[in-house]
C-alpha cells in the first residue's frame, strides 16, 4: 500500500507539472495574441508614414515620428472636442449609474406592487423602439437638438445595466433593510446608506460599461449636433479626420501616402497611420481608467462565488 501510494503521488505530481507547463504556455500565447494588435497599432502610430507603406512594422517603430499625432491634433476642434467627450463621459456616467441604481433598488423591493409591470415595460424597450426618425422628432420636441444634454438624457437609464444592478441588490440579505426600516430609515436613506455602498462592485462594472459607451459615441453627434462645432466630440472629429484623409487619396488604397501641410511644414501621412494614431488616442483614457476598477471586478467575482 505504501508503494502504491508513493507511486500514485509521483504520478499525480508529474500530471500537475505537465498541466502547469501547458497552462503557462497557453496563457503566454493568449497574451501575445491579445497584446500584439495593440502593440502593432502603437508602433504604426509612432512610425514615419512613408516608411509604414513599406510594411514590416511589428512591435517597434522602424523610423520614429510624431507627425501622425501632430496631424490629428492639428485638426480644428480636436482639443475642444476632447473636453466635450470628457464632460459627456463623466456627467453621463455619473447620472446614468446613479439613476439606474436608484430604479434598480426600487423594482427590487417586494413591497413595490408595480415592480413587475415596470420591469417588463423597460425590458420591452430592448426589443422595440420607435426608430431613427421618431427618435429625432422626439429630441426636437424636447428641445434637445443643439444641446449638450442630448448626450445625457436619452442614455440616462440602461436597461441591461438596470437588470444587472437589480439582480445584485436582490441577492443582498433582506434583514439589512428590515433592520434599517425598524430604526426609522426611509427608502432613500436605505438606498444611499445601505444599498449603494454594498453595490460598489456591480456599480464599478456598470460604470465601465456606460463610460466606454459614452466615450465611443459619435453617431448622436452626427444626428443632433453636427451643426454645432462647439458640441462636437473627439470621436466625431477623429472620424472626420479619417474621412478627410481618405478623401485626399481620391479613392486610393489605405496604404497610399498623401501630403499634409501644418504650420508651414509639409509632411507625408497615410490613412493607415492616421487610423493608428486615432485608435491610440481613443483607447488610452479607457485603458488608464480600467486598473482603478479592477479590484471591484475581483471583489464582485468573489461575492458571486460566495453567494453561489
């Protein structure tokens, strides 16, 4: 028996070593597959546009140049549009998460008799909508056309986020809210002092979803505020930069070069280089925010595992 136990233990150790080795190799390959596109885009954005046409740019720029970024930031309204994008992301995310969480708390309470009706009414909006033209007419009747708030009010409540937060709140112990009610706490106090602090993991997740959506939106700018340069967003301006780059080619390929003059200096750029610089500019803010929310993702997964 001792011999068999030792033999079994030895085999189990070898199996664990093989599994760990294969797992490490697989994860390294997965990291390479996930990181390579971003690193390649970064290299192209910092590489000389004329040299980029030759190809062969992988993880490091062959001829370092900052003109691609100078060309993008040199376009009109870029800095002002960046400020508008930050404002709509911060304000839109804050208001959307707060009101979504408040509504989620309301429909999660069993004593709210209309909670099923309200939930169904919101869920139906995920499958049915009025369409583009009726939505535009509604925005016009609400006097939101040409206003900053057209970026905020239509996205104030996200139905998917509402369901996620409601499910999380329903998983909280009812005894906490019952104790608070016995102590004289009202519904709003229970929401602010109990539900909201306990929902930080799911709030962080939903905040990231809403922030990414707000940051990447440009179509609503095209529909409602394209005639107001002061309310243009960074994504809309960068989209116009790419369109102007393609128009300068006259229908040429994405790797064809064209000249651009800025500050009396003429340089060569390509849509590929401009697109790479645009991608980095748009992605960096979200990449910088994510590490601060990562611990809440981990905490949310841990709570979910304990509840399960």
